């Protein structure tokens, strides 16, 4: 029930037990920080361990998850790097579920039209390269470099740390919304090309409504949609993000034309069966119109909903980003230079040495003598005033004394 607890002169085991109590009854993410060997058990018990490298040795640093030289760096670790890390991990998980659920749900709709024969709707090489080449590097760059607000503004607005404490970036609600979006995308990606290719012919009158053309359109639409979603989720762009995103798109089209070429088919006829599908399908204007229509129907609702929520109920991140674009960068608060103290004795030896009790009780540190405390009784003849022992008589002795003449 306490917000702050101070424990003085506790053993290393008791430090770890305090962390266990907080983990058990508060159900919170705990962080332990220490600089000596007596803090190792506490650091290992907490979810996140932080070690300070100092005069106490390197035991705490070697047992911790993060280490730095001064205690004041803990503020930047939590408010900047910790918040960025949680935000990037949440985006990574949402995008990971979105792209894989969309990829999988299309097989479910295709099963109704192939007689539940377990035939894959995509090319085997596309299924192999989807998570390995086409969608791996963009999300990796997102999880490494993305940031909603820079470090200076993160210090200026510590409230940005609150959504992470409340699990607002990734929870059951966000996971359910991700599944709903994936289901909607899979329905659009399957039925729009299916309906558009029905009774469709080429410009020369030949029929193009075949399985391979349909699979190629699905693959192309899926790659464009997931990469566009990545484009919308990225807030901080670097050269690496651009290289990985556009490089993945270029790698898809390059591998598609290469895997459907005549040379690979003549060398390995059983492994590369989509002969000429890329150049025969993607050179038609109606196929590109189908791709544009399917991608637009998948992306337009996401953009519209984000615009509506941004105008009606913006989050603290949206407000700070808007203020960051409008105002100047806040100045760095002045910091006092740290005074370095050099001690020749360890804390263990200092705690077991003789203290300053004799000096305090001797009153030698005072500038003037303190006045003598007045006596309790001003009468000198009283036993208490003369500081003499008192004599007490019983009731029997008093009665005998009164009866005597």
C-alpha cells in the first residue's frame, strides 16, 4: 500500500525478497539498480537489471542487462531508450501478425474454390521468400531506428512514458484489431482479383483467366499492401529504411521475372513451373488496374480511420509530434558539474568503524558552551535539590511515630 519504501542495512537476500514481493503483489515490471556485489541477487531477481560501474567492482555490471557510469543516466534509459524500445517492439509485433495473418487467410478463402484439395494459392518460391526476403528487412529497420519523438522532446514531456506503463501500444484490443484488418485485407486481395479476372481477355483476344495469373496478381497485391502498411507505420525515416523498403519491392519484381524466365525452366523444369507468367501478365493495363484497385481498397480505410482519430481523439504522442513540428527544440536544462569524491575505504569498512558518537556527546563541535540545565526544584534543602538519597517509611512506622508521646 506504500508508494515508497526505504530499507536500511538489509542483506543481499532481503533486497531480492523486496523485489519478489513487488513482483508478486503489484504485478508490475520491476527494475533494480546497484553498483556492488551485494546488489547482484536483487538485479537478477528483477525483470530489468541495471549496473553502475564504479569503485565497488564489476560484479553488478556483469550481472545486469544495462550498465552505465553514473546514476543520472537512468533517466535517459527509461524516458528515451526504454520508451523507444517498447514502441518499436509493439510496432514489430503488430506488423508481424498483420502480414502473416493476411498471407494465411487468403489460403482459407481459396479452399472454397479448389475443392479443399490443399493446393497452395501462391507460388512455392514466393511462399519461401515471403518472410525471408520480401518482408524481413523493412520491419527490421523499423524495429531498430523508429522513434515517434526525439530524445530532447522526450525529456521535456515525461508523460509520454505513461502509455507504455498502461500497455496501450500492444494489448488484446490491438491484437483483435490486427486480426480484423488482416481478415479484411485477405477478403479484398482474394475476391477483387477473382471477380476482375472473370471472363477477362488480353488485348489480342486471348484468355488470361488462369491459375498462374491469378496467383501472380495475389502475390503482387500482397507485397504492395504490406509494404504500404510499413510506410504508414514508420515515423522516423532514415536512409536504411528507404533502402530496405524500396529494395524489397525491387527484389520481388526482379525475382518474379527471374523465376519465371525460360532459362531456369529449361534447366529445372520441375522446380520453376510459372513459365513466362510475369512478362505475360504484368504487361497488360487491366492487370495493373486490378492491382491498383485492390491495394486502394486495403489502404484507404486505414488512412481514413487514422485521420478521423487524429482529429477527434489525438493521443499524447500525436500532440507532442504536432508541437514538435510547430515549435522550436526545447533547450537543455543546465546541469551542475558533478563533484567527484575519492574514498580510500570501502563502504563495508566504513560501516564497521567507530562512529562519531563520542564527539557529538562531548559538545566540542559547538561554538559556545550550552547553559547548564536548571534544577528541578529550587529549594536546596529538599533531597532532590541536594541530590541526596531519599528515605521512605512504611505505614506501620508512621503510625507508631504518631502514637508515641
